[in-house]
C-alpha cells in the first residue's frame, strides 16, 4: 500500500484528538504527572499524529518479526539481555569485526549452528557434535550442552574472558602508574 498522509490523518486523528482532550495515565507516576496541554496547536497535533503513526508502524513490524520462524527469536531476548552498543563509534573503534559479526548474527539467529546448517541443506543432521543432542541451536551451544558443562568447557570460556580482562586492566593500571611517576 502506498503511503498517504491523508489516509494516516483519517486513521489516527480521532485518537489524537481524544488523547489531547482526555489525557490518560500512561505510567505508575500518578494522576496529574506530566505536562497537559488542553488546547494544543496544529504543530502539537501534527507531532502527536506522527508519533502515533510511528508507534503503530513499529507495532506492525514487531508483530511481523514475532511470526518469523528464525529471525523472530530476538523478540524474546531483548528484555533479558544487556543491549549491545551499535553506535558508529563502537562499530568502528569497538571490539572488532569478529565480535560485532557474532553479535549481529546471534541477534537475528543466523549463526552457523548445526540446526541452521541442516535447515539450509548443508548438513544431514542437526545433532550436537559434542553430546549428540538432536537439536544443536545457538542456545544449546552457548549454555545448554550437558557434556560441555561436565567437561568444564563453560568454565574454560568464562576463565578465558577473565584472563583477558585481567591483562587489559593490568596494562591500563601500569600505564597510569607510569604517568603519575613522571
């Protein structure tokens, strides 16, 4: 469907007028909290129309994403995990191409796991190469393989991260200690 400002105005103008004349409580902060404008200007109404239209479109995209078989998985993760900084500064000068590539692929569930490779037709089975579980997903690889847990592979991964942090923090402290001496 082609974008049409008049169609959007007709669709959302009644909601916006209702919002401006009869404000509702949108949070747990209590009645009367916030700024209420009982007589909004045309510019204020346009801003509210734009915001309402954007919110509806965002909801449509989210609803579509949830229905996707593979790429919809991120909709269940975003509330539970720390958000990755996708700013240009972090992408250019940040942790490096490999980590950013992994984060992007993990976010949309396109990491090359045995289950995904079977789905794409590259492998005949989706079994885990370590424990031979039927479905080897990203979640299984990162946190759910019993054999990897018993072999302390998760501990090794955790300890490797700590060693890297210790090295980085130690060199940072040495650098600042040299600055104070001079």
